[in-house]
């Protein structure tokens, strides 16, 4: 551990030395070293960094900070992160609270006291502080999605700092994030039949609705009876639609509130199969009543569906179908059924309410083999003129 010593020069000025030991390659051993500061507060701040990251990284960060001439020292902890969080627009209060928890529990302890320019300094292995923070979370077994969420917040925070000329560049932009290890699980229609028949009867309508609409759980359980509508086309054919314009939102407490869907394109009207409508038994129901509800006319929370329906059903059938999907995999299954039965990927994107077609392609593009078939057919035509075909 380092120590601090206040000293006086011959001219009477006072300065602060931070004393520590570091490895000297020339001598092959650790030796006493020091760094002096005219500002006592700056010395204490650097001492804290030194004890946290070690002499080599601390010196590199100090050098990076000194390249930003005349810039006031700003850290994530003392002001910038809160300034950024407070200034965000178009976000729920629960989101602000989550960001503050990221700062208090994850980012603050790791790099919150470092001057912002120091976050751009490269370490001996050419990593930034941000990359090493990500690596440490991965080594501790933090889920890739959780790492991506925390890194995404930090990246937005530092991007704003760049715009304010507090940073030369955003060190998050080149960070390599761990890949998500959880693969989507797709059920074949016959496999879903097994799941459906094993599910408790009272939960079957919700299970069928999730797989045939691809709605997110938070969207499906926010629907009212009146959101399901009977329609007739110009030829007199009956069809049914569902208007999705609400979803349950986490508030940071045990309470949830109704808000909009996850994305702007999440506001959508989708067609639903008559078989699904029949299972809902809408006749005689109040239009303002929750479509899926408890006996007390309350929303069905995810834990209820998981504990009372999904887990016991999976315990019963996982061995038979050779898979153990999550409830969210019903949404993936819906997409796979659409693609395997002639729907275009743009149709799937609109149906699921993805903000971007890129999301749909990235997740489900491998299921649509029509483009692959066209490619292989074109290659076959070319081979007709080669020695391969001629024998």
C-alpha cells in the first residue's frame, strides 16, 4: 500500500508526495518510488487510483490526464455520471434507478474515481480500463447480457463526455464484449403439441397465445379483452386482430406499471389465428377486463406462469422432446413457424415489433433457407458449363 507525505520546498511552497514501491527491471526487484503533486487533493485522488490499479497503470493514467491541458479534472463518481443520468430524456424513472445501481455497485468501484481522460490510457497489455473491467466481469461469471447492459450505459455516458470535450474519444467503442452463450430454442409443431398437452388446462390459452402471436410476455399480459377484434374483409371473410400498444414496465420496486411496448415499432396490430381466439373464450367477457388474469382480476406475474405452469411442464416433457425452452422461446418458435411456412423476414420483423430488420435477420436469418437455396441453384447453373458436370 502507498503512503502520503507533505513536504516543504526551500522557497516555502508545499507539495505532497505519494510514496509506493514498484518493480525496477534494471535492478530486478521492487524499489521505493514517489510522485509529487502541488495539489494535495490531486495527490490523494491519485493515491487512491494507485492502490486500486497498481503503479504501472496509475502512471499511464496520470500521463493521459496530463495530455489534456487546462481541462478540469472530472470523474464519473464526483459529477459526470449523475449529470448524464439526470439529463437523460425519454426514459423511465426505473431506468435511471438502474443506471445509478450500475454506478454504485459496478462501475463506480472499478473506475469511478479515475479522471475521465485516464479511461483512455492503454495498459501494458494494450487494454483500456474499460476492457479490463469487462474481462473481470466475464471471469467472475457475470452473464454476457448483463455485461452488455452495463457496458451500454457506460458507453452512452462516455459518448456524452466526448461531446463535451471531456474525453478525446470513447474507450467503450472498441471494447470486445463476451458473446451470449444462450441459444434460442425452437419447437417443432409436434414438440409444442407435447408441451401444450402437458400444461395445466388453465394455462393453455396463455401458452397458445404466446406461441401463435410471438408477443412478449409483458405485452401479452397487459392486453385487455377489447384489444382482440373481429374483422371482415371485402370478400366477407372473417379474421381476427390484436392491437398491441401496452406492456408492463418495471419500476425499480415490486410494483409494475403500464407503459408502451419495448420499441416504437412495438406498437402494432397483428393477425391472430382463429384457433387461438377460440381458446380465449371471449364471449360474454367485459372488454376492459385483462385478457389473462388471476382470480382476483390481477395481472399474471412472470413468476406465477413460470412456477405454476412452465417449470412443472418442462420437468415433465423435457426428456421427451430433448429440449428445455424458456417461455421467451415461444416467441422464437413463432418466428420459426412463420419463416418455415412462407412468411418473408420483413413480415416476421413487423409481427414481432422489432425496432430494426437487422435484429430479425441477426436472430432468425439462418432459419430462412430460401436465399440459400437461390444461391446454391445459381452455383449449380454455373457448374453446368464446367468439367464437374461433364464428368
